[in-house]
C-alpha cells in the first residue's frame, strides 16, 4: 500500500541557516551518514525534511529559524514539562488557534518525545479534559467540535514529518468501524505504527467490517488494527468481528484498542494484542516487527 507521507526536501544550505551552523558542517554530516541524504541528477545533496527533524531530535540541535525549512516558528514550548504542554495544547484547541496547536505538537516532537508519548500524555489528556468541561457546561459543543478539527489537521501535518518506512517495512492496515465517528485515536495509532517502523495505513472511520476484510484480502498485511471508540450494537459487532478474525491469514496479527472495548466485549474477542494506550502499542508493534524481519 502506498505510503502517504509527502517527502519535502531541503538543501544543506537551508539546514545550515536554520540551525545556525556552517554549510560545510551540514555537508560533512550528510557524507558521514548522520543525515540521510539523496543526490539530485546533477549530483547536489538534498535532505528530506523528516531526516532533518530526525537529526535534530537525536542531536538536540536547536531549530533557530524553522521558517527557512518551511516550518512554523516554534512556540517556545520545547523545554516544557508534559503537563504544561498539555494545558497549552488544550487552550489552543479551545481558542481555535490552528497554528498554535500544531506548534505544541511539533515542539514536543523536536524535544525528543515519541508520538506515542505525545498521543497518550498530551492529546488524549487534553481531550479528556475537554470532554469533562463539555459535560459540566463550561464550554460549548462548538469548542469541542472545532478543537477536533484542529487536532485532526495537526496530526495529518505531523504525519508528513515522520521518516518514511524502510522498503521492507511490514504492512499494517487499520480502521474504525461502522457507526464509530472518532478520528483522533485512529490517526494517532497510524502515526505510532509509522514511528515504529511499520508501513501503516488508516483506512478511515465508519468502515464496514466486510470492507476491511476485502482490504486484508487485497493487501495481505502483517498486522491489522482496530480503534474502537464507539460500538453501537454489541452483538452485531461481535458477529462481524468473528467474521474478520476467521478471514485473516494465519500470519496476520490483529491488535485492538479503544475506549469502547469493555471487559465483557473483550472476553468475547480473539486477538494478538489488546493495548490500553499508545505507549503499550509502540512496544508490542516493535517486538512484532522484530519477529517478522
Ligand atoms: C471528541 C469527542 C467526540 C467527537 C469525535 C469527533 C472526531 N471527529 O473524532 C464526536 C462529536 C463525534 C463525539 C460523539 C459522541 N460522543 Co464523544 N467524545 C469526544 C471526546 C471529547 C474526546 C474523544 C477523543 O478523541 N479523545 C482522544 C483519544 C486519543 O483518547 P482516547 O479515546 O482515550 O484514546 C486512547 C486510548 O483509548 C487508546 N486507544 C484508542 N484507540 C486505540 C486503538 C488501538 C489499536 C490502541 C492500541 C489504543 C487505542 O489510545 C488513546 C491515547 O491514549 C470524549 C471525552 C473523553 N473523555 O475522551 C467524548 C466521549 C468519548 N463521548 C461520549 C459520548 C457519549 C458520545 C456520543 C454517544 C454522544 C451522543 N449522544 O451522540 C457520540 C457517539 C459518536 C459515535 N457514534 O461515534 C462519552 C462516552 C461516555 C461513555 N462512557 O461511553 C465521552 C467520554 C464524553 C463524556 N464525558 O460523556 N464525541
């Protein structure tokens, strides 16, 4: 299945100016392999934006002029503890501050936090808090809806900044099922799998299980995953789920998660792994990939 990350590239000169070092230093890092580099037909070095970010995260280089790389100015939140970043993220969502919410995610990523940490500790926590505020009438419905849209946009932007998977990376496909309108957990799972070396594709929300079975048939993934935030009809879901499980090739592992999986539903399901949160998923996905490769 095609990987959707856009592979924007920049020159060593741009990188040098963005982080405040000489161009020759950047070229040296490229030639030593510290920054993944491609050569143009004319022999010039080009660097994928994702490779620049990976280098900055590993080497703790400060991004002084993000605009030179086409990135937004940082929000100054790189050094923030998680709790403060979560509060800021929540505030940007409630204020309808589109650029601000992406800044917080980008800064936390540049500070070296993994996508699973950002998802569990910042995004999910901000939405739990927004849900509680909505429940007690402290915010309006539109604050929540607009916040969801902004978050979805920011996560899609984050996706384009992750390094593309290796050519032999195992394939994972996932979905949320009919009647489930939640997008944020599905997008996050997709990002976490990509970050941990999978060629993951989220097929989207509200997908009939019969169609997921067809996608498995056509793509023979090593993993399929389901993010279950809302199960409308328990019995119907379990019947469909059994069909899915039976249709899977022996080598396809199924991973499930999401707030709708109650203890009683879980007892009726068979799966390779059930994860409560994304950091757990990151660990399971890495071990599974290592066993396959
Ligand atoms: C945003 C939101 C919506 C939006 C979603 C918009 C969108 N485009 O995504 C909309 C408006 C659609 C919505 C609708 C409803 N909602 Co709502 N919603 C929320 C809210 C505020 C945030 C949900 C969210 O995205 N959280 C962020 C994610 C990342 O966090 P998470 O779900 O906890 O996921 C974590 C784990 O579960 C895990 N995980 C999740 N999936 C997976 C998958 C895998 C494979 C793995 C490994 C891990 C994993 O990792 C995540 C990160 O840690 C919550 C409040 C809350 N407390 O969460 C209410 C909430 C979930 N909603 C609720 C309700 C009742 C509803 C409705 C039934 C309301 C109604 N009467 O219509 C509908 C049902 C919609 C449907 N049919 O799907 C209740 C659920 C109560 C309950 N006990 O079940 C909540 C808790 C609000 C409340 N306090 O009452 N909702």
